[in-house]
DNA sequence: GATTCCGGAGAACAGTTGTTGACTGCATGG
DNA sequence: CCATGCAGTCAACAACTGTTCTCCGGAATC
C-alpha cells in the first residue's frame, strides 16, 4: 500500500520486478513473440504507457529475463559438475541439483527452454551467448577433474556442451513431469507427480552414466589413424 | 492459370499446400503462437475467410505441419542408425544424413526445433507424441545392432532418446551455421558457411563418438551393487 | 519552502486481429 | 442439362494491439 521503506528508486525497481514476474508467469502458457505489452501491464495493474518507463519493448524485457534466468543457473555448476565423490555419487548429485533448481525457478527454466529456439531473435542470441559463457565455465570446472587429464581444449568444450545440453533437457523433463503438488509434507502418498519425477530422475541418471562411461574411455586408443586426433572406437559391428 | 490436370480436389490440395508452405516460410522468423491467420492467407493471396476451408485454426495448421515434418524425418533412421560399417563410418554417415536433411527441409527442421517447446500446447504435444514414435523406431533399429546385445529394453530406449536428442541438436546447429549460399558448385572457395558447417560436423561427430564409446562399455560391470541393474562405473576420481 | 525530476495515468490514434453471414462462380454427379 | 456442393470472395463486426502526447502528484534536490 504505502511506501514504508526505501527511496523512490526502490519503488521503481519494485514495479520493474512486478513486470518481470508477471511476464514470466504469462510466458508459462505462451511464447514471448505473442506476449503483448498491454497484457503484461494489465497483469501488474498499471497503465500500458508506464511500461516504457522500464523497458523499450517486450523484446527488451525478454533480454532482461534471459539475464536473470541464466544467472540463477550459474551456482549449479558447483554442485552438479564438481569433482568430488565417485561417479555414481556425482551423477546423483547432478540430477538432484537440476531437480532442485526446477523446483525453485520453474518459470525461469521454462523460459529458457522455450525461448532458446523461439521466435524472437534478440532473445535467442542473448540465450546463446549467456549459455556459451556458462558452458565455458563448465569446461573450466571439468578441466580440474583428474578424469580430464590429457584432454584437448576442444574435446573439453565438446563435453561441456554435451553436459549443458543434457542439463537443459533434464530440466525440461522435470518441468513436463506432473507437478508433485504444492504440498511437500502433508501427505506421504507417492502421488502421480512423484512417480513421474523419479522416472525422470532415473532416466536422466542413466544418460549421465553413459556419458560418464564414454568419458572414461575417451582416450583409450590414443593414436590410431593419422588424422587429427581421437582414435576410432571401431569394434566389430559389421552387419 | 488453368486447371489442366486433376479434379477439383487437386486444386483444393494445392492451396492447402500453399497455406502450409507460406506458414512454414513465415515461421522462420517467428513462432506459431504469434502467427496470424490473415498473415498466412495474405502471403498465399487468398481471402482470410478461405482459410477456414482448410483448417479450423492456426493451431490446427500447426498440427498438420508437425505431421509432415516428422514424417520427412523418418527415412533418416535407415541411413543414420543402421548397423553397417565400423563405428567411425557410421558416425560420419549419421552426421552427413542430418546435414543433408537440413539442406533439404530447413523449414521443417526449424519448425520442429522451435515449436517442440513452443507456446502452443497442441503442437507441443503432437511433436512429443510423434517424436516418441520416432524414438521407439530408433530403439527397434538399435536393438538389431550386435553392440546392443544384453541391453535391457529400458536402456535401449534411453539410448534412443539420447540419439534423437542429439540428432535434433545437431540439426539445429546446422541450421544456425551460416548458409553455404545457394551456389553449390559455381565457386570452389570455402566461404564462411562451409567452414562453419564443417566445424559443426566435426563437433557433432565427436559427440556421437563419445556416446558410441559409452555404449561399448555400458555392460562392462554387469552386476556390482544389488539394486536394479546397471553397474556403477565408479572409478577413482575422488578430489 | 520552492523547484525540478520522473513514474505513472488518461485519452486518443491508426492498424491489426479472428470470426460471422450472405453471396458467387464453377466443377461435379445425377 | 440441370441441380447440388463447395472453394473462395466481400463486407462488416467488436476487440485488441503498440505508440504518442499531455498531464498529474509526490519524491528528491537545492
């Protein structure tokens, strides 16, 4: 109601947040390209013209959303790609991290997944760039892992991209899994959602496991044929 | 101009195609949710009301597009996942198949990638279902591969999903790579596009290689811990 | 205490959208 | 050869869009 604390800029940032949040919520059932400026202001409860005080266009708002959505993703690197524990522990921890993140910021996750290949060029490119930064950081973390000894920078980046793609795909699966309802502890029955969630978790874990195995044997045949590098993993599969 | 061949239904299907094609082209720079009915008819050159003779809504048109886009994808299974040749040959063939498909049907590919997580529920679900069918067929093909001997059905499906995701991701990368211009043979210089294309091809091949390696060693530790199945591939990586 | 700054409101604008009903011309089937 | 079916047209509708300009009131500054 009133403005108990803070200056005027505080109020400005508050309605800015309201705009961002309203947009984020509206974007759960549509894409940014079809999101109207008036639609957002209506949801916030301000005049359409007030929108321009905060963003130049919906596209602009979208880019801002990319920023905070990807930023919220960053801390995941520490828990999901860290080099502590055995392989199975690490996989479990990674999957749990992703699940937790989707629980905390579902709208952010959905936004990224939807707009990554969406119809708004500026937002697409913003996501691509931010994701590239993120991937590079993952690559850096992977480099510190003893398993990565002897890997070329290119191969490490490839692996990081694979992991990041996997992370997003897994997050998307968690999003699509029927929500485990808002009641975390009230009922102890499994519920439809929890079953689906666990199925997703197990599949995701298996995927990571396969990648992890491939990683372990990546350098098994150091130099076979002349070319540039990786040895062909050819084995008798001739039909 | 005239109607030399065919009945009246031929003409109907022709404008239906025109609608689909126009939509497909318009969708290269926007998403289905923001695609207007009038926009499509305007591009085709017919009255807006004529649209209803073919589709009930733009959503409906989208679902139709899903059908033909995914159908065009099916023949890829034979060339990209077949069990002939050594691993390296197969990987190269898979990447080439995908590149070729993107060259032939770029709009289809873009449509799938964009709308797979897009803002139109009906289309999203149509893609998910069709993609599930596709994946199951891939799994069936993989099952015939000697490498898959001893694999559980669940694991095979997981691998198929991984391959399908990889296929789409690779296709998307080829789409984003600057086009190699419409002139295939006129100039023999590499050009910006061709360099980018080859970079994409090499990265995609490496990804497939890693997955292939993981596949080969998937059953290395048949039964380690009690649980349900796959042995933990844990190896000394403790930080 | 007076003045400037600025987030927001209001009205109005020209365009656009999806959808309707009644109509027309032409290929088709009796 | 006539009657029906049906793709496509036209006009009109209410609703909505993004954007501009003008104005207001309260905080911030001097």
